[in-house]
């Protein structure tokens, strides 16, 4: 997907400031039962269409408002994903600003997951 240049510039400026993990790392965490919360931060219609297995929904529009209710422990390991790894960078940055210490953005998001033919939930 082609994004507007200002949006890409904003995300690129924040990307070095957030922790990003690869799908391989996430899969290794899942295989090893490493504690983490997988959080889908896409729009609600995207979530309703499909999602990564085991993901919880917390859309970008309400993330900062509702995150402390769903994940009150600011040391919780949160893995955020979106369609391609852009919105999740923005969300990760904001959660870090709110004091969350173990927030990760999934590189490539849903598009990379699908490109690898990994399972999805509907």
C-alpha cells in the first residue's frame, strides 16, 4: 500500500525509537510459551474480517484511552500489529510515552503474515 509522504516520514522518524520484532521472533515466543499479549490495532472492520490467531482487539482510535483498563501492568509484554507495520509503530510509541516498558511493533504486520501463508482467525 502506498502511503502519503508525511505519514511515512512520521513513522520513519519514530521507528528507531520503538522496539520492532519480526514474525519469526513472535512465532518463537509462541512456540516457547513466552508470556505476551498480541494486540491488533487495526480498524474494527479489519479486525472483524480476520486477525492473527490469539490476538485481542484494541484499535488505534481508542488505544491510548483503553489500554490501561485492558493491560494495567505497564510491564506487560505487548506485541502490536496492524496491516503493514506503520500504525503499530505509532501505537507503540504512544504506549511507551504512557509508561509501558515492553511494547513491540510487529514488522510487516498482517500483510507479511499473510505473505508467509500463516494461519488466520475469522
